[in-house]
């Protein structure tokens, strides 16, 4: 989910790049960096750990040091007052900016390698001939790195991105475009990158494979970025880079080529977004934008971890230790709790380990019996949820091994855990969790498969099949978003005034119901209950009449027939049934008034596409009511109080 921006043109590029990165900071804020190339071919780089303010400070510090050194005085011994020194730094920065009119910038969401200055982009080859910024994941990076190291290449970071710079440099003789083309053919994964070549001002070469890259066309200048907001204040004329394409950028515009070599004509589009709309990438709200980002969130979370078997090095648990575990305990709050419920089913079925699921605020007070044979998995989007942190500390003090599942590097949960599995959803601005939920569920599947692999409870052929199913999930989520929006909107229009909703599901469908009902409560303020469908006869059935919409998750599972029986019971009481079902299951339509179909996958993985229509149902009802879906009343993104 990193942000990349490039520029070449007639203007100084330093401030243009920094401003562009600030508009992309939602894509990552672990570290940032720049590579600047002046008209004489002199190239400078600067990196910083942390957000864009840290990068600005690093730029000013470097420029100020250079200015003071040129005046014959080192910063430590300079007689200048601090205000004068700052002024000198800013002046020097301006001088530097005027010299560089080609550059690339990056703001990082860490995937490979810890958060450090060494791992910050841009990366280069050892001779500094090629500098690159990359968004995404190179899945075969370890294989490529080993080959390059055998040829004598020395690496300075732990990232997969540095491999790309080395690989391009290996193929670079006189033709930068051909070097990128040859390197691209050796890469596997999903990524977009931009390359800058020392001694070649006025030229950038980009490439895309399943990650966004867009060109901005100005007068005598051209931008290249992960998203339109990076350059919207300077031009509204854009061209989209497609998969398996190279784009050659000069101040005069962009040339598009297929990796195979054929030139491509690309239309110029005009966007009419204002700044607010641009921040939301053209979507009416951040929540809707984040629903549409869910395929990327799943892809980023699973891709490289499935490259060779199931790989979770950050787990901090050896395979031999996995065989000695007596149980797994998931703890979480709200949406994270629901993700853990999916994990419970997956771990028990695939890894054959007993699993407990606890609400974090209850776990810490029930005096749980724990020892070193227990694995406690704490799920917290922010890594700062007070109840979950307290549960983690209790578990560690009791001798259990604790693993955190979180979206935020450097959060407290990462410091309190023995191991960490990062979700890679990127920044989520909407208070109601959407893409962070599907990323958490994806981690549950990864953990369950890793445990199964370590414990030998699944045949290798079955693990391979499930790996491929997981790889296919992002596209299935994309298909779901595209196909269900209109039928969901129609259902929302009909039931927007309903005073009560009931959600029913069984097995892995139950966590989907719980999460869908939570979304409706959070952003639509509609009284809603979610129940295990088998329990419906023990109370909730008394609430049903012809005015009651009942949402049933009836996706593929070993208990689908039971769910259909529960639906029949609901309809016998006059209630209206909206079912979410797996594509091809026509029998569901015989039991429900309305059916929303999601693409077929392994039945255990159905919760990820199945949650999409329920997110959209809550969203559409809230919008019809005129509510602020991004900032629902009484709620906060991070709950740091008990």
C-alpha cells in the first residue's frame, strides 16, 4: 500500500514531490524518501523514518549542513544562532530544489524488512546508476536476491524492492527502457515501480503489475504516481497505466508499451474532482473507497506469504513449537473479535488444534488457566486497543506465547507480543472497519494453514490447493463489489425505514452475520441482532413478523441444509428473507425472497466475499438516511480506554 510519485519537467521538483507524497501518506507512513536528479546528471537521495514531516526535516537538515559546510563552518561549531541556522538551511534547500527537475518519491507501508532508514525507498544498485520506488510485493525476491548475490551484488536493505534496482542495473547498458523490460520479465508478484537513471535527467520509466500507476500530463511537465491526488493541483489530464505495461515519461508526455514490445495508444482523460473528492479517490466517502480497496488489502496481506508453502517468519514460532501446542486462544474486540471467530473454525478444521475465542475485556477478568503450551493470538487493528493490550499482558505473565495481529507497525501490541503478523490494509480513515476486517480474516487463514503445515495435519496437495484459493480471493472480492452494488441498493431502498433487522448464520457464516449486523448498528443506527441460526428458536423468533427483514448468510458449508431449514422457519412467521449465497446455489432462491450471490470459492474462505454485500447494505441504508458514514456518532477508530 505504499505511495509513489515521480516528476520530470521545467519546474523544481523537490516541493512538488513532497506535496504529492503528503497527498498519498494514507498509503503508508513508516518511512519516506526522495531521489532528485539535476540537469547536469547529479543525483541526491534523502531518507527518513516516520511520516512526511520527518522527511521534510531531513531535507532541510541536509541542505543546511551543506550550506554551513560551504561557508567553512560545521553545524556543531557554527556561531550562527538557531534561527539563522534554520534560515540558512531553508535557503540552501531552495537552491537545491532549483537544481533538480527530475525526481521520484516514496512513502512506505513496510512489508519486507523492519521500519528503518536502510529499508526506506528509493533503493538503488551498488553503483547508484538506477534508483527505484515500488508499491506492492515481489514474490520471488529471495530467489532473485540469492542469484544476484552470487554474482557479487551487495545489498544494503532487507526489502524486496532493492532487488528490482539491482536487476534493472544488471540489464542496463545504453537503453533504460529495455533494461526495465528485461527486469520486469523476471519478476513475479503484484507491484508498480518507477525507475530513475543517473545521468539521464528528464526521463522516468514505470511499470505496472496489478498495482495502481497513473500519469498526469501538464504543460512541459509530466507526473507519475500511485493515485491522482498526488498531482491534481497541477493537472487534471490523466492517462492510466494498465497491467503488463511500461510507461516512458519525459517532460513532453508519456509513451506506453506492452512488456512484449508493442506500442499502445492511450486516451487522455479529464478528471473533474475537487480536493475533497480527490482525497477519497473519486468516491463519495472514505468508507466506500475503503470497501473498494478490499481486494488490494487481501492481496497485500497474503501474496508473498504464499510464495513457497505458507511463510510467516514474523510469527516468532518454530515448527517444532507448533507441534507442542495444546490450544490456541483468540482475543479481540468488536470487528477483531469477529475475525477471530473465523480463525477459530479454520484452525480447528485445518490444524486440528482446540481453539477458544474470547472477548478481550472478558478474558482479562475470568482468571484464565494458561501456560507455555498455549498460543494467545491478540487481534487489534490499531495495536492500541486497551482491553486487548491488557489481555496480552495477562497471557504473557501466565507463561503463554503471545502473537499480535495488527495493521500498525510500532504500535504497543507489537512491543508487547512475542511475535507479530501484520495485516497490510493500509490506512483506514472510516471509523467502521471494512478493509481491515478482510485483511484480519486473511491472516486467520494464513495462520491456520501455517499451523496445519507445521503440524502435518493437512496433505501437502490440500495445502497447495488452499494456497491457490487464497491467491484467487482478491479477484473474487473485486467481482463481488462490482456485481452486488445494484441489488444491494434496491434492498436498502425498500427496507431503509425498517425498525429492526435480524441476521442469522451458522458455522463460518455466523461471524459474517455478526460483522454485518455490527456495521448496520455502527453507521445506520438501526437496532439489529445477530444470532446463530440454530438458536433463533430460543427467543429471537418471537420478534418476527411481516415487517421484519431477516438477513441470512447461506453460503456453501457443511451446514447449508440446516441454514435453509432455519430460513423456512423464518418465512413461516411471515418475515422477509434476504440471503447471501454462493454462486450456483439456486436452491437458496427457493427459500428466500431475495438472494445476493457471491463468487464460488472454498467454502471455508466464503466469509471474505460474503461480508461485502453486508457492508454495502449498511452503507446504502446510512446514505439514504443522510448519515455521516465516515464519522458515526459516539464511536472512535482506536479505543484506548476500558
